[in-house]
C-alpha cells in the first residue's frame, strides 16, 4: 500500500462555544454557527494566539460556505472504483453519515471520497468521524492536494497515534503524536489552512501546527482537492463514517491578516 494516495488523472468534470484567548472581540448579534472552546493554560502554544485564534474568531459568527450533516440524500459526494473507466459514483450514505469502507478482498487498500464543493485554497474545515469495523493498523486520512505534486495529509490511526505529513513526494516532512479515542464516541477534527501555515485541532483542543506546510499560496484546483480516506492493511474489513462537515472559505474574509 502506497503511503500517499494516487489520484486519477482526470474525471468528469459538538463544537459548542468559542472562547478566544483575547477579550477584545466584536460584539456580534447573530447566533453562533461555529463552536470552539480553548483551554486557558500558561503552556498554551503560541501559535494558537498568533495564527489560529484570529481565524477562529473571524469564522465564529459566519455561516459555513459548505455544510452537510448527511440527513438527506447524497448532496454531491463521490468515489472511484480503481481500474474502472466508469465513474465517479455516488458515495454511500448510511445512518445519516458518509460511509467509507474497504472489504477484506480489496486489493487496493485505500478507499477515498470527495466533494467538489470543498475545493478551496484557504479554509477552515470541521468534521466528525468514527472508526467502525477496523483493526489497530487502520487509519482515517484527510488529504489536501494543494498542487498536482504537493499535498498535506493528516492521519488518525485506530491505535491512537496520529501523523501530519506535508511537502512534495521526494521531500516529505512529518510530525507525529498520540491522541485519546473513546469509541463509540465521535472525534471532531478541525483543520486550518491559511497561506503557508496549517493547524489541526482534535475535539476542540489544539493538536499541531506547521509554519511551512505549503510553498507560498500555490493552488491547483481539481474536484478532488480535498479527500477523505479509509486505509488499512489487506486481509480484513475496514470502515469509518464522516459526519457534520463544515467548511469556511477564508478567501472570503477580508479582515484576516
């Protein structure tokens, strides 16, 4: 299994309440549509105040530019069958969630889905996910293909480890760590990509930050710029669900630095 997904060359075309570190924020009157709580601690990483907090404050009172709770029919999520010239196909929705799965017989151990509506250059993306029938080596991957040859990927393994990778194929860099997982609870993942900086939160808590995750603001728009993956070793089934997807387009917020 390749460490990074090979995408096809062409196709038809709860977070609960935000508590920012700073106190001088606008007194907005609309009902919050985004929720986030930041721990108040002396060891709070500096990148939260310098990078992510101004962005989260800016999106706090804004409606997402895209959201899907999968309570209705498929609203434009697709997948491909490896080796097939047909497709893309509508991704399955099960129990009001997006289902991504691998059978024990699948030779290619990477099942992935995408929505063209998530294609943005700079964004905040929030989603809930849950491992279903998996083994400890299985992983959930969020992947942002910012150019044809450069991507940012964030993996959560069933064994409670995580991995953030970025850069070009011949110069990949990474940072790793551990996290807490209490099935069958969902895990909320929040990803911020702005300029050449990237940050990840898990269940409202800051997890990791990279200063140079991108080369400038290069961006190559394709329908599958943003993808969700289920990856696993061969010989067993693997499945996960994605729910409550929300995306804010940061290029539409003029007050950001």
